[in-house]
């Protein structure tokens, strides 16, 4: 972009290439395991095929194709009659064959979309294509970052892991929109069961950024094609999270704006996101499509996939489930959103709601359980095998055998911290609900011990009754019902 363009408002144009590792037992073209064990030896999950040794032949993993079809359906994309594989030729240390098996002009799906919401505004992001390919190996830069390391180690254990690369249209106008898109995409992929966000490197993002004159942006957000093709494009690679994407792109947008204001040209280049330093670093000039010298992979015949759409089902997706929760269970938008944040959370809630009133189930799962899990850096998957214990906890509260306060502050927390069942905790901590004469005695003691609070109550001080309730709760070890205590105190004080 020329310096003259800096005199006008600048618009940000961003497109994403999202690389998603698929959850399959073996690699995409060989039988090597994709299960990365803790402390595994480098280059131990390899074979002649994923290392590209002479005489080895690829065999396509059917599970990877099925996962890609599920993604296509979730993105409302078109699935062609046939899909083919090509060799993408380039040299890089983590690519043992010096070419990557990928899909070029016949991807497994194209022309999809995904709707996102940013600050209450809904936008539809176009999906240009999604294609299958193999993952390269991984690099470990020793003694610094990519540009400062003393040396670099290569591990080919990851080489050959199945990927789906999802390429968007240049529809993003801010880094915040890219973060919202990636969060939504990750949510959809989890629901499909084709993706594990806990796996290291499971989602990696390359972002293409251009700056164009604000005059090139139409009211509907579309960009003038001539202005976009004239603008130099910077690619930022190696972004590993949706939060990281927003940070990387915010930095890069600022860098480009400042360069343009100083009258400098934006170079067409590839840059590396250095997360530790929070900056992008120039890696190389940006390759053009012709530089990859694509040609058909002769060892993999074309694959007919159009019929797979009908025979491969997908589950209810997050937006649909969210809307159903609002209609079926009468939940507000915030609760429905929390309870569909992951498929596991949604399934857990529905299991609880089958036993109790939906409002009660929503309160305990969305507010109490998820809050305590978040505080402990735990996930719902850590407690899904304890569903019966959790429903027993709610049953104790619903039957008024323990107070809500004790259930929230003692029972639930002890269940998570010590792994005990609720009835064990009730017995050990003597949490059975205190009623009748014991509560009445505690009310009498509180009134007699705090005459000044009684005077404040009669003088109209609103906080006095709360103070007295607290004293009674303390005397009963929190096992009295606060509402009953409040009423007992008022009956005594007003009588």
C-alpha cells in the first residue's frame, strides 16, 4: 500500500487458514498411532510411509474422510462428487518427504459458512474450502525463538497426523471477530467429536492480513476486489489459540498501520508469531501458488465422496441445542449458553434435568458446579462419571435434608476436593438440617446475646435482622434454613 493511502481511513481485511488435527487412532496415510504419550521418545511413532522412504505407499484413513465429511455438513458446505490428492512441493525441515500430501483443486468440501456473534452483532463468515492433508513434524527451537535459537531439533512423531485445513473468505474486519470465529469453530468441532482441544497443537492458525482504503469497503462489509488484489498481503503463521490469534492480529494491524503512516510499503511476506515476546517476526517472502508446483498424487486414486453426506450423521450442533434448551427447558439466554458451552456439559445437564426441575438443574450445573470446576481448573469431563453422586446432592437439597448453604459451601466443595460421596460428607460433618426446638433455642440465644441488634431492628435498621440470622446460622453450624430462621426471628421480635 502506498503512503498516499495512509491519508485515508484504513480498513482491515483478514482471512484465516485453520489447521485442525482430527481425532483418529492412526495417521492419515499409514498405521502409526496418533496417541502422543507423555515423555515419548522423539521419532518413535514413525514408519517408512510417514517418513517418505523409497518404496513406501500411502493408504488413506477412512476415519479421517468421515471426520472431514462431518465438518462439511456442520459448515453447510458442498461436497463434490470426487475428491483428489496432490503433492505440494516445498522444503522445510519438518517435512520429511519435501512435499506434503494435500488436496488442491478438488477439496473435500467448499462454499460453506459459519455464523458468529461479536458484541451482539451477528455475522456470517464464508468458508472458501476445507481439505484433508497430512501434518508435518514439529520443531523445537533450543536456546531462543525461531530467529534466535542456538539450534533446532526435529521430531517426526506428528508427521502424518490427519489435518483438515479450513480456509475462510477474507470476511474478518477486526482481530476480535477472528477470536469469536475460532471459539465458535472449536465449539462445533468438539460437538462433532472430531477434535480434542487438549491435544498439543490440535488447532493452529495462519492469518492473512491486508490493509485497504476505507473507501473500498461497501456498506454490507464487502471489499472491492480490485483494491484487495492491489494490496500486499502479510501472512502470520504459528498461532495456536483463538486468544493468541486476537493478540497476534492486533499486533500486526498496529504494525502495519504505523508503517503506512510513516510512508513505508507493506511487504508481501510471511511472519512468525512469537507468543513469548508478543510480536511478529519476518520469516521469508510470501510464496505464490505456483511456487508449490502442485501435481496429482499417483498413488492415491480419486475418492467418490458425495454419497457419504447422507450416510454419515452429525449430532445436534451448539446453536440448535442452545435454542432447544431455551424452548424446552425455559432457560434464559445466559444459562442456555453456559449449558451448551461443550457437548459434555450439555449432556450432563440433560441427565440432571431428567431427574429434577429444569430451573433447579440449571442453577446447580451452570452456576454451582461449573463455577467450582472453573475455580479448580477442572473440566466437566473430570466429574461425568460421578453423575449419580451429583444428583444425590441435589436430591438432599430438594428434600430439605441439608441446607442450600451447606450443600454449596461444604458438600459440593468437599466432593470435588476429596472425592467423597455426599452422604459420607453429611455424616462426617454432621450436616443434617437442624429444625424445630434446636433452631428455636438458637434464635433465643441470639436475641438474648445481642440486645443492641434487637434495638436496631425495632429502630428500622435493615441490617440488624441479617446480623441476627447470621448468628443463628453460626450457632447451628449452617444447618438451619436461613429463610426459616429469618421468619422465626421476625415472629419473636414483632410478637
